[in-house]
C-alpha cells in the first residue's frame, strides 16, 4: 500500500475539483494571498483576473474581469479588484494570473475565491 495521499476529485462533483497547485493545500490566509500577489509583482508580471461558474471551471475558457492590470504594482489595488470581481460574481470561481510578457504565458495562476457548488 502506498503512503501517498489520494485526493478525491471527480469531474461529476464540482466541489471536489482541484485547480492549480494551491487547490491541494489548505486555503491561503489573507497574508499568504498578499505574499503571492507580491511575488507576481516582484517578477514584473501583469496581474489579470478571471472568473467562471463552478460547473464550467474545468474548461479552458474563463471570463476576463476587465483588462489585465498592465504595470500595476500596488498589491492593495490588485486585492481590491479581486474583491470587486468576487462581489459582482459571488457564485463564481475567481482566479488571479500573473502574465509574463517575455514568455508570453501565465507565470502564475491561482484560484482566490471558490464559487458555490450545487
């Protein structure tokens, strides 16, 4: 028998689905979230916020919340936009991406708010 922990996750159970690495860890505290945002800023990546309904989260298309926050370095401003998106879409998952201009990809991606599952 393996000592590896099995994370029960099923496509048919929206509440069990995992998104990115942080989904396998306990929920981040406000300070840990702030540190992750500061990491994105320190890397020079552009913050971008997306949201989607829990039942559509396994797809590759999420709705963009406004335009990416090009050049934004104020962690409080990024947190405020995350909260605004969550307030406007309280039942949706809300994720933060750190867009890397040079590699032309997301250098970081994490779900900050999990939507309500039925």
